[in-house]
C-alpha cells in the first residue's frame, strides 16, 4: 500500500512481535497460567468419570433388538463395533471441561490412562441415560464459564483497562458463554448436513469424496480466522457476541492472508509443543513438567492473540481513516 510505503501509516503488527509480547506478558504475570495448570492436574491425578457400564447396558439392549428383529443385523454390527471402541478407549468425561472455541487449554485431555504416579485412578461410573445427559450438559456449561473466566483473565493481563472490573467480568462471561452456545447450534445445523453430504459422496465414489473433502478444507481455511477471533471483541472491546462476530469478520476481510498465517502459526506452535509435553509417561512425575510447559505456552499464545487482535484493529482503523481522508480530499479537488 502506498500509505505504508510513504510512511503515512505504520506497517501492520508483526506476527513474531505479537507472539513474543504474549510470552513476555505471561512471564511477568505467571499467575494467569493457573487455570490450565489446575485443570490438567485434576485430569491427571483426580478421579475419572466414565460411561463404560452404561455403554455395556446399551450393547445388551441392542442384542435384544436383534432377537426381536427390530433392527437389521448389519446395522447392529455397526453400532456394536462403535460402542466397543468407545468402551475400550476408557474416555474420561471430565475432559468435557475443555470446551471449544472458548475454554481452558488442556494437555491431559488427550491422555487416556487408568493410572497416575499416585497409583490406580479412581473411576466414577454413570449409571443411567438421564445422569449421562446431566453430566454432559453440566460439565460443558462449567467448561464454558471457566473458559470465559480464563480468557477474561488473560485479556485483562494483556490489555490494561480500568473498566475491567467484576461487573465487566460478569458481562463477558455471559456473552462468551452465549457465543459458545451459538457456535454449537451453528455446527450442528450446518455440520450435520455437510457430514451427511460427505458420506453420500463416499458411498457413490471415493474420488468424489476426496474432492468434496478438499473443498471443505479450503472452506475451513477461509472461516478459521473469523471463528478464531469471534470472541476477542467481547474481551478486548466490551462488545456483545453479535458485534464481536461482526468485528472478527471485518478483521478477516481486510487482513485475511496475514491473520490466517498468524492463526496457523499459533496452531502449529501449540500442537508442536504438545508432542514434547506428552513425551513423559502419565505414571511419571515428569509429566508435571509437561503440564507446566503446556500451561505456559498455550497461555502465552492466547495472550499473543489478544495483542495481535487489538493492535491489528487499531492499525486497520488508522488505515481506513487515512484512506477515507484521501478519498475525501480527491473528491474535493
């Protein structure tokens, strides 16, 4: 752009400088890693919530349906295979406390282990369908609320604002939780038909399925920036969820290549370090080093995202004002 080349507008915020600033802030405000640290320690050493017995009872009910010829043997076989895989995985449902897109980052959610350095992990079993849905809904809601508090804490440490008080915290937690609910509705509404569409293509022709998956991947890359920054306006500019989404779309419209590279860099750094943090065994106290490292890195990257979002919006506003001023002057002449 000529305005940047002429020195009238400073260059856009750098990706590396934003990430470095995120690490500096986390190092100076180390307490902001507390929530991801506590969540991972709980998932590592605390009791686990499982639904294995409930799944086994569902398997027994399926066998009854086969005997009564209510469901075909082929369908039953598919259901049984899926349920057996879920039982073997020993899923800890407390991992639902790690919610998306707003949530506390977690390393131990990825580890399926029945033991820890303290010995055999205690397991709580869900006994009924009703209890399962209560636990599922309660843990998800708790994850959204705690995740909103985590985001607000990091945003407060990143962007100093005297208006960030308890009243502000209550508002952002409410707006962020509602935003998470909105994204769930959107994913279910549009994701289910897309998945069905993909499965149909797969049955018709595997090549068509690959082409459809490729288009879906390109579409995902296009929307990853608006989704990634959809909540940032709530925490940095005190916007409501709809205004925050519009701000994210506005940012991606004018800065998509740079912002896409920033988001991809954040994801690569986070997942790359996770490989290192997951090196120790879950039964070794060395895993605590991985948990600490993960909490520091992911919190630093979250802080970097707030810095980048805030600085890029300030830069974009300045640029647009300059362009508008230039256009007005040209029309006057």
